[in-house]
């Protein structure tokens, strides 16, 4: 539900950031961890979770009333190589991915006895490292921009690209696009009726 | 994380600064009210620090600082001048930068180095929470040689000016105007541009050497230029480089770099006074 309340809408200055969550599973199907990123320039703390700042961009979202499958491409900074090594060590595909949009009014801030109406930085005094504490900001709206599963991903030296699809995808197609080895199924009927999740079977 | 505050600011004479505040855009409503939408919240700054009158050992300090930190972030603390507000917003550990550009030049007029380096802010802060997430490092391995073929030509065809920069194939990502990550790819190379004004006989030696070694056809030993301590050549008493006797010296104490001509073509001018004027780009190559 995208309801922008007067919390932030009535203010003339609105800051927007996005929170990204990707569930990662081990290849044996057990849950491994949830990766949390943000496109903000410092760490963001929300609901007691830390979101790591990374250069992330995603396609423009298009909505309509047809029941077509919506998918968007996400590009995540992979310059440090950490993500591609993570991607190779665990399973991304067909696991939960979400994009959350947060709009908020930056709090006033005083630096060197000068007051900035809308905080010049977003550092929290007293913390050991720069982090935006969203929980402490009352003038904010948080809504899920996109929820779905990761369908495919690919990594290059500078970026990791993923296609995430809405869960509508599962209505018409119970598994993500992939090429199956026929040896996995003894009969065609097995292959048609079995619901395959990447790297694990449920 | 290295602290280059003293190294980079010790002998500078000027700083050009560009600061970006919060970045974003504004959305006009039907009522005419504009709502400002901001994204980044940490100020971004680009500093161009200028230097003049450096001797070779001063330049060598700058060169070493660049080579050792070409693909990583480092601290330069400008806290006293309040140019960089990040120390006030956070702590002094937030004064983190990365190299964007490095260029120096030496000419026969004073045989001293002038140049500039450009730094951009980084959001890869010097906090354990950040540093424990990602590794970063820089490397530079000098490609040394003992080949004297080019030196023998330069002893007659002496350049009157030399420019220095680097070819860096590290990759960087950014958030807003600030550097986020850098990955060292081990390909840092020195690059030179030499400028000559030569008599015909000396020029013919140079063009012959180029014909033999142009492009990818040859590699040779490339010297650095400048004055070693206690060794100084007075500049000839004229305002412009018109005399083929004005030249910069090779630094004898520095080892040669293995290099080749960067261009497949060589441009030169023949002047009415019979002198030849030309320049060439030379790039270090790994052995």
C-alpha cells in the first residue's frame, strides 16, 4: 500500500532512500542469511537491522492491471567483488527479494552553532560510525515498492545484475527459467508436477 | 587506512574546491509548491591541490604517495580549515578521500616540478564497521630496465619539458559524487609526455629512434627528469623556449622504467629557423 502520509508530504524537503533485502539459502536448501543493502550513502538502521550502503540502481517500475508478470532489473555495485563471491557460494534464485522505499524529513541539525533546518549530514551523535537511524525519525513513510523473487542474476567485474519478478510469476510458472537436466526426472510427468526451487526441492 | 595529510598538504600553494551539498531534484505540485527530494546526505568535495617549485625529492614523495594509494582511500584531515565538514558531522576518521588525478610537469625554465593532484571524497570511511566489510589495497610494481638505447638518443635530443601522469586501470564505483569502492587491478603505469626543440641533426636521431621503436615495435628504458640535490642548471636568459640549449636533465639516481611510445604516429613541426619542434607520449609497459 503506497500511502504517503502528511508526515513527509507536508514538508517541503523530502529525503528518499531505498532498502533492499535478499534472502540467501545454502545449496542444501537451508536458510543462510538476509543480505540488506541501501542506496543511501551511509549505513541505515531500520527495525534494528543494519543496511549496508552500496551503489544500487533499479529500473523504473511499471504497474498496470493486466495480470502480466512484472519484473525489474537491479544493478548492484560489485566492484569489491564481495557480492559475486557470495553469489557463487549460496543460492539467490527463487528466494525473496524486496525493495522498500522510505521517505522522511531530515531532522534539523546544529553544526558549529549553525542550525541547518534540514540536517546537513545524517550522522547520529554518539554512535561509533555514521549511521542513519530511521527508527528515531518520526516524520517518515515506509512502504514496499516491490516484493518478489530473484529470477536470474549475472555478475560482471563492476556490477551484479539481477532480474526480480513479482510473485505473480509463480501463478503461471512454478519455477524460474532454467534449463533442466532430464536426468533429474525419471518421467516427464515428474518434471511437470514437481515444484523445483533452485538448488533445493520442496 | 593511511593518513596522507602531511604528505599532500606540506608543500602545496593553492587548492581549488568544489563542494556538492545534498543532491536530488524537486517536484512541482499543481499548487505551485515545489517539494525537494534529496538522496545523498554526506557532503561531497573535490579538491584540486596545486604545487609549484618542487625539486625531485619533493616530487618523489608525492609520486610514492600516489603509487602506494592509487586504488584505495586514505585520510586527509582538513579539519582546521573547515573545508571538510565531515569531521564535524562525524569524527576525524570520516575525512576520507581517493585520488582522482595526478599530473606534474617540469620544464627548462627552472627545472622544478609544478603540478596538481585531484582528490574526491570517499564514503568508504575509516570505521571498523566499514573496513571489516570490504578489503581495499593498491599496488604498483616498477617495471625497471637497464636498456640505454633511448638514453643515448636523449643525450643529444634533449627535451625542454616533461609531463608526468599515470595510466590507472583500477575500477571505481560511486554513491553521489563520492567514491564508494575501488578495485586495484595491478595495472598502474607511469606515463610521460616529452617536448623537444631540436636542431636537425639531433632531431634526425630522435625520428630514427622512433621509426625503429614506434608503437608496439620496441621497448626501451625511460628516465625521470629533474634535479638531484646539489645539481642545478641555470636557465638560459630568455623568456621563451626558443633555444635548443634549454633542456631538462635526467635524474641520474633514478632507475629506468621499461616503456614504449604510446602513439603510432609522430607529429613534428619544421620551423623557419631550421629547428624542429615535437612531442611524444611514452607509456610504461610491464616486462
